[in-house]
């Protein structure tokens, strides 16, 4: 297995070699600026490389404009007067654009253009911009072609698969338990192990998220994809807690207490929740573009089933302890309903803010 440091070094060496070969084949002057751009912006992650490339290209453009017009306006002045004026103008423009890395690049281009290429700015500036843009493009392509980072893909697929696994486990938890006490105990232990595995998966995905965020750039926490990851993480944690509580609650004898309708309504709701989580996976894994929640109506907890005459009559026959068992089951299902509702509301808000 190649270490990340060695992988980044080999990628950088291969990219610079390809860029140098291409510049030599073209025969155009100043091709070394492309290699310098590759060396200066390649930092191992696509997001950070994109941000550095953007800053460098903007800084180069601003510096070239200042050098071009400043040299014509102040070229007749003494160097000790004209060059500081040009640098001051470049600093003001770069500062207004809030450049960081591009700030120094902008000033460097002004100095190089003024001192070295003052008599050939008409040819030097277009070639400098072209080779810089070409080098940045090659640096970005290299991160996609040579050992591309799979952290973002693993994070997205891991969270989506976790939601599906949560749905399947929820379905198992609410199914009618076996009658034998020993079978019930064994079933609780097996479900407990499944829930622990789900929690371990969630913690593992959280540990890997920092590497995935590096691929989203310097403002990764504000990126819509990162916000969706955090939202799915929050929903998964809530569902895991609800699953564990359902597993620990005392069983309700729905059949023996005459609550077949209540049990069927709750089981149908859980089945629709499972299908909803599957539709989340399909909606978010279809393409790299962020889509809103499924357009189909969200499943709602059928609390009206508790108001049927049969259900009311059965509830009146129950003891306080039996009523508490039934109420506890419905309270957890109600929290699951709230989790889905809240998640999809925040999901729509993220997509809406992206579209603005």
C-alpha cells in the first residue's frame, strides 16, 4: 500500500513531467510558469488545490493588469517612484478582493513584469496567464486521474448505507417477538449487537470525515455536501438511540390485549419508514448534484388508528402497566416520525440555499 506522502510526491512528479513535456513540444516561451503553477497549488486535496489555483489565477490576472497599465502610465517616472506606486495599486486591489495567497502572487507579477519584461508586456502577459491557467488545470486533473481521493465517496456511501441498515434493523426490532422467554432474550442480544455495529459504523464515518472534508476546500464546513453529511449523521444518531430504546422496552402483547389494529398500523408505518430511507439513498446517490428530498408524501405516524372504537375499547381493558408499555412504543415511533420530518425540512433548506 502506497503511503499518502509518497503518493502525493509521485503524483506531483508525474504531473510536472507531463507539463514540461507539453511545454517543450509547443515551443512557446515562458512554459516554466506552468510547472511553477503545478508546484505551487498542488497540496494533495482537490478542494484546497482548487482554492489555491483560484487565488493564484486571480492574483496573476490583477498583477498583469496593473503591470500593463501602470507601466504605460508611470513608466516615464523614476523606478523608485513608479514601482512603489504600481505595488500600492496592486495591494489595494488584491486586498479588496480578499486574496491571501494570490496577494503575494499579484505583487510578484507586477515586479517581474516591470523589471524583466517591461518592453515585452504585450506578449509576456498573455503567455503568463495561459501557462498559469494551464498548470492549474493540470494540477486539478492530476488529482482526478492519479490516485484520486475516495474519502468523499466513502463518506457519502457510508452514510447512505448506514441509513438503509438502520431501516432494516428498525423493521426487525418492531416485528412480533417469539413467545419463548429464552428466544426473546436471545433476540434482544442479537439486536443489541446489530445496534452496536451501527453505532461503531457511525463513529468510524465520523473519524473519516475530516479527510473527506479536505476535498471540499477551505470552507468545507459551509459546503452543502458537508452540511448534508452532518444532517445524515444527526438523523442516524437519533435513529440509533430510538432503536436501542425500542429494543430495551418491555414487549407489548398486542395480540393478547386486542390491539391487532394498533400493531398493524405501527408495523405499516415502520415499513414505510424503511422505504423512505431507501428513497433517500436513491435520491442522494444518483449523481454528484444535490437533489431535494423525495417528492412523494412523507410517511406520517397513523395516530388516528388509536381513535378507532376497537382500539379505545381494548385500551380501557388494559392495566396501567400495560398502557405504559403501549404508550412507550408509540412515543418512540413518534420520535422517529419527528426525525424524518426535521431531516427533510433541513435538507430542503440546504438545497434551497444552494440554488440561490
